[in-house]
């Protein structure tokens, strides 16, 4: 009884998955919907022809048995039977032609939804995930959805309808004994499949999880391939991946063997039914209760349905795997966004004042409080700097401004209004950032520079790369701006990556600039050149500089010192030097180090 309830719950669960994915199937495109309507028509036509063909064969045998039927009548009957069978096969193939475009459209929409949803999820989500596992979700969508969809529409549903119609005909013409035999076969087959599906799907889930882990570890190792070489860990990485592959091998073998045992059981049920019904039909012929044409009709139906039912094992295997994969995809798509927008929200881009205020902001990573009652202001058109020791919470400020996270309490105000009252897309459009860790796409220099402004003109691009002193480097490259920079910009130095990121934000032309240690990898001469140009560009634009090198912020309008998550000092460079607090100590430490390097 418990197992029956579990199987029904399992069936209900997967029907819920299909219901969730239905909008990706019945899309708002009538060219696709018409294909589904044609599919229904062709499927019903195919079922009708498949039901009719054995009846026609029975009639032909009856004509032969009479011995008085004209030759023309027999030839016409044979021709009609051949045409009926041919049309049924032709219709089955045409269904697939109409389905290709519809299925691929659904795959495209599901993958698009997964990609879009992944970009909406918070940093908290990504801190618990690995890149390889995320890529596997897209890979599974390519494979899992077609397996499930083809299995249902082209195999299971048509076969079930055909069997039900044929059973009704046999029951009506030949009595309940043969009809009940067929019904019993189908019921036993379905119950057996449902019971075993629950078990095999659990094993398949373990196999999928191991597959995710292998992918995630491989991608992580490849992304950090230079680190592996630096530490001479190639053999170690080989051992670790082999452990994961061994675990995957074991669960995959267990999964495949279990599915084959299930298929053996399904084949056994169909075979026993075939023997039993053929024996009953043969006994009926011997006792004169059935004619030879009747025996041929019954046997034709059994043989006709035995083939697809035998293949149900393979279809069920693929569908079980596909449904398990789709379950993981739906679970991902149902992951709630931590940063919510109450649409429709007004756009921030039409604001005239771009002053920023942080009011009593508190924020924690789990149990660790990072920001404590932080309050400061960037007046419209002014430049403000945040400084402090490593881990004091400086970079968290920029992430809160972009709403990567939500503050536990407090407000962030732009133009007199809370940033939560603006649409997230418009908020990110007006803020330009050069992050502490430069992120670049595995694409061309042009693609990366123009990422913030794809419509930038050649003159604007040239001006941006000149400002960051990349012009001479790019001109020396054979492919100029079309040069591929590799994974995460591997062909560039850290300083070149940083300058590329600065050029990217310059082209974006934001209303607010954030520079998070934006020149930390530049040599002093290049840094001074870039800083001079940035000062000109940010003139009159609200700017936040998160600085490590204090020499780069001596001329800003105001400086806030962050220590252990709290603002401990504020003022201009000269004012803070007079206070002789943390800022003063940091300045003296850096000055001493610079002097040591100079005389070294």
C-alpha cells in the first residue's frame, strides 16, 4: 500500500514537471501551434490506419477461404491493404518532420529561460555552485527534453490509444476472455513500470549528481590550469578526477543494469501475454468458436503491439533519465530570486541628480557581519574615496549598490529615492564599474571593450583605448581590435586586463563611476597617465573610488575610512593626515614601502 502511494506520488510529481514545462511547448507562435495540431491529426490518422490494416488482412484471408471471390476483388483488397500499411508508415514519418521545428523551438526557449534565470540569481546562489555544474544544466536541456517529448508524443500516447481501441474491438467481437487478457497485460505492464520507475529514477539521480561533480571539477581545473602548473599538481588533479570518475562509473553501471533488469521484466510480461492470448485464440479455432481469419486478426494485433511494447523498455529508460534531468532543470528554474522587483518600477535613467547616500547600512555574510551602521554620502558630481585594510568591507559597498545582495537593514538612496524603487536593469545601466577582479569574455578585444556600449563608434573606441594607453599595444597586434584574448583574457597581462576594463567603462558613459582598486596592477607611470585622464572624464560625475594606493586619492572631495565594517574617519587627505588615525598610519606605511622600493 505504501509503495502504491509512493508510485502515485511519483507519477503526480512528474505530471507537475510536465505541467510546468507546458508553456515552453504550447508557445505563443501559431506556426508552432499549427504543427502540433497537424501532429494530432496525423497521429489519429496513423492510429486509425494501424487499427484498420489487421482487419483488412483478416478480410483478405476470408476472401481466399471462400474460393468463389473474383480475382479482381482479391487484387483490389490486396492493393487496399498495401496502401493502408504504406500510409500508416508514411504518416508516422511525416509526424516527425512536423515535430522537429517545434521540439527545437522548445529546447531553445528552455535553454534561454535557464540562461536568463541563472543571470538573475544572487551571489549567494553562485557561492554554493560550480561553473561546470551550471553548464551541465544547459547540456541536459538539449538532451532531456527531446527524449521526454519524443517518447510521449511519438511512442507512448499513440501505442496506448491503439492498444485500447484494439482491445475494445477484440472484446466486442470475440468476448471478454481475450479482451480481459489484453487489459490484464497492459495493467500489469503499467504497474510494473511505475513501481520500478521510482527505484531506477533514484539511482539515475545519484548518477546525474556524480556527472555534475565530474563536470564541475573538470571546468574548475581547466579554468585554474596555470595554478595547477605553478604547484606541480597535475598528478594530484589526475587522481582526484579519477576518484570522481570511478564514483560516476559505479553509479552509471548500477543505473544501466537496473534499467536492463526492468526491461527484462517488461519483455517477460509481454512475452507471457503473447503466448497466453495466442494459445486461447488457437484453442478457439480448434473448437470452431473462431475462424482462421479471426485468429489472424487477433495475432496481427498482438504482434503489431508487441514490437512497440518491447521497445517500451528502451523508451522508458530514456524517458526516466530525461524526466530526472528535467526535474533538476525545473528545480533550478523554481529557485527564487533573492533580489525581487515589484514590477513595474520606474527607470532611474531619467533622474537629474545623481547623488548617492548610504544610510545606516548593515550587512552580513551568513553569521559574519561585514558592514555595521555604515553611513556616507557622495554629493552630485563629486568624487569620494573609500579606504581601509583588506577585509574591511570596501568592495561589499559596490556590490550592494548594484544590488548583488540586499542589505540587512538601512537604505541606499540615489537622487533622493531608495534604489529598490527603481528597476534593476535601469539601475545597472547608469552605474559603471571597474571591479577589483577584472572579468573578460573569451572573445575579441573589440567585443570586451564595447560590452558596455555595443553601438560605440570607431572614434569613441579609439579615444577610450588611448585614454588607458592601450593604443600602441593594439596597433602592434596582427588582428588589432579583432584579436582573441582567450579564456578570462589569458593572453593579456593583469595591467592590460585592467586597462581594458577601464576603457570598457569609459565607453559605457555612465552617470555614476565606481573604481574598485582600478589601477592596482599598473606601474606608476602608466597609473599617473590613466589617473590624469580619468580625472578629466569623471569631472562633474558622481564617482566612488575604492582605493588601496592612497596616493591616487589625495585630490578627491572626501575620503571615508572603513575599518572592521564601520566608518571610523572621514575628511579630505589633509584633514585625515592631521587626525593621525588609521588613514595616517596607512599613508605612512605605504610611503615607507614606496621609498624602500625606490632605493632598492
